[in-house]
């Protein structure tokens, strides 16, 4: 790991401090005692900088030493990604798009020379999370500690750990760039197509193979599971480096605990309308709403009288133009929440009250 950016920052601060001190001493050039004080202050400042750099480097290395053994490489027949040891019983949490449709995997841990085998417990594509379990628990297997996402704040230093491009046990460094992002995955880019709320945005480099690994704070807690890098909305390819997203740790724990205890997710905490739909366009071929294809009997839309063929254009205060915008609007709501749906049927606009169900 290269700690040089930290050193450069500290050096810059030292230079700035020295300049300020030079100006101060210049202002009191006729006062010998003041000049001596300024010189002593400069010397003290210079002595502090290497110590601060060393402390930061030591902190990084301690976190890496503590957490990296809990990050594994997962090999499926069609993909390679990362995972995080969740408990001492051999459960490993990763992304659903890493496991794909497969049931068996090879897992390389920090304590085994040869890959171990693992079996899928359950995959939950709606949140792009999955849990697999090692068939044999090796000696020294160490579970990671997951942090409270509510305490994650912009500016925190983060370390992303995983196997980018197959380079196992790799670490990159950045900060929390934003929180509370709602991000929709692109299936063409290997994602599940899920719309995931409250994601953590980070400047730590996220590359193919990092998926399912660990985004860690300097307390050694996993605050997220790196899942995808941003794509350029105009060109469709990867955006500039430094824009990556991680599923928040609290959400990972909620899903993983249910999978381990019950074998599936029974309480997603995600709002739903209970429809399947598709994006429709207007006469100018611009996205204009979501056409309802099917309605789940007894669910929110069914109870509100929404039927196949209706075109949804608003959910609460949000304008709905695509199936993605509908998913993003629902991601911000909660099951049981009351809202309104505006739709058209046979060219006539209607608005109905809806109590959202659970995904």
C-alpha cells in the first residue's frame, strides 16, 4: 500500500506552516526573542510532521492486518469476485452478481494454500447480495466486524479490499464521497438490474473483482460491500475513476442475518407496488411512463384498482418516466407508507391513494 498521498498532504501542510511562521518572524524582525521563538516553532512543526505520517501509516497497516484476512476471493465458473467472512461458521457474504446462477464455488482465504469449496445458501438479486458457506472451515478463519452505517459520514477515510482483476488481497484508499445514494445497476454491465437505496459513494478505486469485498473505515469496521463503479450516462462505459458504490453495512447485516437464520429473505424493508412493468415512450421517442404488464393479486396496486395496460406517470411527488425511475422512487419509501399513484387509462388521467406493500 502506498501512503505517499498522506505524506504529500502532510508535507504541504508543513510548508504552509513554515511560510506562515516566516511571515510572522519577518513582522517582528527587530525583536530577537520573537525571532528565536519563531525559529523554535518552525523546528517543532517540522518534528511533528514525520510523526503524524508514521502514525497514519501505522493505522492503515493495523487495519489491513486486522481485516484483510477476512476478505476472500470467490471463483465461479463464469466470474471472479470477492467476499467477506461473516461468521465463524463459514458463512461468506458477497454480491448476487458474483454468484450468478451457480451453486458451487472455489474460495481462496488468507489461511489456505489451495482453494476451498463453498455452496450457495441463498441469493437475493433485489439487493444484489448473496451468502455462500464453506464446506470445510479452515483453522484461523476470522469473521469481519460490520459497522453502523448511520455513523458513516462524508470525508471519512476508507480502504477497499478485494481481488480487483484477480489480484487477491489488494487494497485501495479513498474517502466517503457521499451517502444515501440510490443507484440502479446495469444488467449489461454484469449487475442484477437492482435499484439499491442508501449506498455509500467512495473515491477508493473499485474495479472488476472488487465486487463483494469490503469497504472499511479506520476503526477496522466494514461499512459497505463494494458493488459497482459509476458508468457514463451518455457514453455507457465506465466513468472517471474515483466514483464507486458500496451496499451499506447495516443493510448487508439485515439481509445476511435473515438468509443465515431462515434460508431466505422474508423482510426486505423495501416498498413495492406489486406490478411488473415496462418503459413506454411518447411520439418523440422520449420516456413517458411505465406501462403496467401484470398486477400481483392482493398487493398494493391491485387494491388501488390499477390494472394491466395502465400507464403510471407519478408516484407521490416523483415524476415517473422509466421503470428505473419508478424503482428509485419506491426505494426511497417504506412498506406500509401511504402515497398516491397517477396513471392514465384509455387516455384519461387518474390519481388514486395507495398503501405500499413490501418487496
